[in-house]
C-alpha cells in the first residue's frame, strides 16, 4: 500500500486573534518529464494556477521531473503520483493494455482530465552527419530515448514498422531527454529523437549550441502508421522556429494529455480542472507551446480513457460537454 496517496494532513495554525484552527491540506504531485521539455513547464503552470486558490480549496500542488510519459502512467497505476502528463498514444495503450502495457494488462482506472499541446516526433541531426531524411538514420549514432519516455516507446513502434532494430544504427544511446542536445553538440551522437511540443528548451539548445537540422519523418511506412491509428496524426514544425531549419518540417505526432486515475478524489480533480479552465488565458501565456490551446479541443482531443468524474462535473457546469 502506498503511503503517498493524497496524504491529507491537518495543519494547525494560529489566527491573528490567537485562536487555533485546523485547515485540511491535500497534497498532489504531477509527473512531468525533463526540465528542458514542455511537460515540466506544463506541470509548473498547472500547479501555479491550482496553488493560487489554495486558501479556498486546501490543495497544494507540486511538480516532479521524471523520465516521461510511460513512467508517469506506471506511477499513477502504482498510486505513487496522482497526476501526470502523457502522450496520447501511451494513454491509449495503458487504458487498453496494448503495446508496452500488454504484460500488465489494461488499466481501466486510468482517467483523462484534458489534453494539452501537440507533440511532433522531432528528429534533430548534426548538420555535418549527412542526414537529410529519417531513413538516413541507418548506420548513424542515434539517441533513441531513455526507457520510460514517450519518445522511446514511440521510436520503438516506428523502428518496428520500418523493419529496423538496434543493429540498424552504428551506435544506440539511451540518454535522458535533457542530455541529448549536449551529446549532439559534443559530437557523441549524430541524431536525437524527441516527441515534444514546440518551441521547447531542448530543441532550442540543440539548434543554437551547434549546427543542426530538423529532419522530415515522412514516408509510406509513417503514413500507414498514421492512417491506422487514431492517436497519430501528421504534423508540421514551422520553418524558422529554430536556427538551421528555414523550411517547414513534416513529421507525425501525438498530443500531450493530462491524466489521473479513478482512485484520485473527485473534488480534487474538479478543483484542479476548474482552476485551469477558469485561468486558461493566464495558462496560455505561461509557455509559447500553449498559445494555441482552446477549451473545446482540450476536453476531447486525444483522450482515449474516460474523463475523470471530477473533470466531467466541471465540464458540464461550464457547458463544455452535454
Ligand atoms: N513526450 C515526452 C515523453 O512522453 C516528454 C516531452 C516533454 O517533456 O515535454 O516522455
């Protein structure tokens, strides 16, 4: 039994007049990703809005930097985290017990809260590595992502579809998301893979600290993957967003989603959801990847697990769902 489950503690304080009172506090943690990704600032933005209303609802929100989507989902299942950010493909697989989650089976208590920004599958290569398309990764030194990250899982699916395995590359590394840019610029790898919102700190680092290019990930295999699966779609990274890449980049992508579980208290999820949607304009200003968010899409896009009852209650009250 986990001891961190919504630990509710009574905190004793003194009011000005000296009378003692007890205030209930509920602690929640959000699993995110590497600090130079977008999940980590997303978690920070969510907590900022939640914590602004702490005196009314008593919820204290904290953010954890983690290995990424798959780690966050597994931690929610283990009741070690109340909330997490996760790619739409891995949300689907955990709820259905498919792909990486086949051995553990479906997690039917997984709940969707809302969706966030799009996450293109982003490949950055050294300009001197002779890589101008995704297929050119064959024979190169490639960071395929750390275990527990969404990009690692998605890269494995893509590798399978391409008929690739670890021997396809001359060197395979499993660096954390936040370590990839430096490895690229130190010439320890030729290319890095990151499923991430844009602009992100990590891609900015990789494109400004040395000469690199963003690579198209678009071929018949990728198009077939996207056609067969609702949680993938083709995606564009606008030209000019990063140094070295002036033309639009075509790839496929997923969506970042915010998830929880049925065991997390309805009132807590309700208050969190309300804080985000009532503060949506503020939220959108907290990271450039959030500028395009809109409430209607956030309650449905890329969500394959059922909505959490607390989130659903707020969406009904707000007229966002029937
Ligand atoms: N999509 C990545 C993952 O699932 C994380 C991206 C980010 O941290 O913004 O692990």
